[in-house]
C-alpha cells in the first residue's frame, strides 16, 4: 500500500515538474463540456564529434607470484578378493 502511495506521489511530482519547466502545457476551455488541449516540448538526441582528453591503458609484461594447485589421482585400488561360498 505504501509503495503505491509513494509511486503516485512521485508521478504527481513529475507532472508538476514538467508543468513548471514548460515541457507540458495544458489549457482547459470552459463551456458545457470542457475540452483540453496539450502541447508537449521536444527532446532531440544526436551525436557530435569532439576532441577530448581520455585516459589510456598501457599493457606490459611483468612477473608476479600466483597461487598453484596440484591434483593427484588416488592410487589404483587393489581388486577385492572374491568371496568363497560357504559350504
């Protein structure tokens, strides 16, 4: 229940923010049945080429100590003696 109220509150804040910044414009006209017209702002997304300073990574070989693990197989088990049937 609290989650729904928080989400509704956040949605209301977003709408108020959009109205305050002019991204959404709502006009209501009176009369018998009010009509509402909405004009929205535009957002353009693109790319441009610019020269910037970026970090570089240098690769070099060096000797480091690494942990090792050796695994040895268990010795072969001797075959079990065949049981002699009781008489």
